[in-house]
C-alpha cells in the first residue's frame, strides 16, 4: 500500500512512505485493526470537515487517525484476539499500545498532530484515561476527535469480544460518555448532529489512500490507481 495523500498535506514523502510500510504490516498482522483504523481515519476527516478545520490540519489528522492503533503491532495476537475479558497483565500490555505506537513513530514524524492522535487517543477528559491520565486541558483537539471516532467504530462493528450494537444504542452510549466527561461534549454533539454523515465511511470508498498497481506502472507509464474498498 502506498499512501499518496499529498493534497494540502505538509507531511514529508519519506514519512508517508513509512506510514505505508507500517500500515501494510498492520494489515498483515491484524486485519481487524487495520480496517478499523482506515474507517477511523475517514470518520475523523469528516468530523474535521464538519468543524471547519483547515485543510492542512485535517490532512495531518487523517494520517494520525489512520496510525492511531499502530502500537498494536507490539501486542501479542493472543491478547488482541482474545474473546474473553483480559487479565490484569494482558490489560496493561493492551493499554500500552498508544505509547508503543508513539515510540515507533516518534523519530520519523515531525507532526505533533499525528503523534498526539497516536499517544493520546485513549485519554479521557475526566483524567481517567490511559496511558498518561492527562487532564482535559492537556488533551488536544486531534486526540479528542480520534477518541470519538474510535469509540464509535468500536461500537458499530464486531470485535472478537463483542458484537456490533445498533445505532440508537451507540448514540445513547456516546451521549452518556460525554456527560461523564469521557469524551468531548461539543464534539459529540457535532458528531451526532449528522450521524448519517459518519456512517458514510462504511458504505463508500476511501479516495485518499490510493494503492498503485505496481504491475500497471511498468506498462507504458500508465499510472492507473485503485481505491481501497472500506468495509
Ligand atoms: Fe487504541
Ligand atoms: Fe482504535
């Protein structure tokens, strides 16, 4: 997979190349998390557009959201795929994935927005999140956006340990989480104000993550591209 998201994006081609490699690794290692990450990237982009954020910010947000769970490469499959409740040790390994992802990307990424999405997407405004237990003032907008999109996607799709929930149920859970200061209230309101808008990623193709067909590149320089189907 070659990520060629260059529209209004100031991230370096070298970094985007690393992103391609890491996302391909994630796809091979844990396809469920890979497709989850691609959907969260699209949903975060839509929310960023709803909020009227700048194109450059949204471009970085999209990459940060796509990489938000890249640290799961360091989590054993026996934990990721476990259908039952995790024990304390397994939970601590799982809850280290934001930090593991941050360390993986830190030296090759010059975007604070991307790094914040990875490191802080499980922080809660109440201060009861992980891995840092940050106070609300220290949780940046990009991490708050990814957090909502991440939770929404986790509820809307099957996971090894739970079934997908119906949308009315998801809506009531998100409202309760906002009330309990687990996620941002204003962002939740914006997200829910056009719920169907956020369901779009699950029915349309992602157009920004293009996969070039290498074999076609070598034929007559006919640079045909293929969109990734998001399911
Ligand atoms: Fe995560
Ligand atoms: Fe996630």
